[in-house]
């Protein structure tokens, strides 16, 4: 399958089509809210355009990494691969549903639990639209962090410690999951900094723990079931939290 002519370009194109709506949603719905009241050196639309282009470049790089390196470390994108190879999506998607929903339920429970310990300085009236959460958080972030970053980390660790081994060990994959989770948490700190006057140790710990906790679930699902199971879990987590807090 990996060697099918045109497979990698189709995977990249399909992944970009899936991730682009999230990029657009976050830059139309969230960036103006986050930057409201801030002293900007350029008009808001310029800041939005720059942010959109930056996100598109990051997404494209992650997709290229995933398309070329994921098969080398045994990581899969069952639905996207089925689409790119013109095979039935139903057969590829069935095994993803149950683990994805279970992971999403666990993720929602963890997020709601951690929310009980929100630092006072982190409480804000800023509301992130549900559509942006689902499209960007549920899909785009998984394409970037799991298919891109986690795949790259697993490949690097395998090259460093298991060069010549056909399949990475569980230790390598668990290390990749943990490192991706820590990076996922750290990448949410700039957004938190826009909502508070300063990043206190309490805020940093809360942001890191909340985001890294779910990321561990998503990484495990990507490893064991496939990328789309992690996407289903991420979307389910957001929907579950939104329904519970309505």
C-alpha cells in the first residue's frame, strides 16, 4: 500500500483538506477574541492572515512527516489510507469507533475533573466556539501533534536506539506518546498567557496537566488503533465537555 504510486501525495492532500477547516475556524473565531484589546502593530486582518498562513505551513509539514515516516514506525491512518487507495471506508472505520468513543469519554471525564482545580487567575469569560473546538482541536491538532510530531519523535527514537529493528519497541512508542503529550501541553501555554496577566506556576501546571492528560489517551489510540481513533476521541471529548457544562 505504501508503495502505491501517488499514495503519499493523496494522503497529504486528504489530510490538508481535513485540517484546513480547523485552521480557518480558529483564525476567524478565536484569534480576534484572544487579541482583542491587545496593542497590535498591524491591522487585525493582517494578524489573522499571518496566523492562518503559519498554521497552514505547520499543518503541511506535519502531513509530510506523517505520510513519509508513519509507515516506518508502524503507525497508521486507516480511514485516510482507505480514501487515498480507493478502498471501502466502512471497513476501515468500524474498528476505530469503539476505542475512539471510549477514549473520548475518558478524556471528557479527565478534563471535567481537572477543571475543578482551575486556578482563579485562569477563570475567564472568553468562550471558545464549539465549531472551532471540534474542527481545530479535534482534527487539525491531531494531524499536527499525532501524525506529525509523535510520528517524528517515534522515528527519531527508533533511529537513535533501535536502528535496524523492523518495529519500534513499546518503550520507544510510550516515550513518543509522553513527549508528544508534553509538547501538546506546552503549545497551549501561549494561549493561556493571553488570558492572564502572567503565567504563574499554578497556571502552567494546570494547563500542562489538563492538555497532556488527554494527549496521552490520544497518543495511545494512535499507536494501538490508528490516527482517526484519536480524532474521534478528541472530538468526543470536546462534545462531552460542552454538553456537561451547558
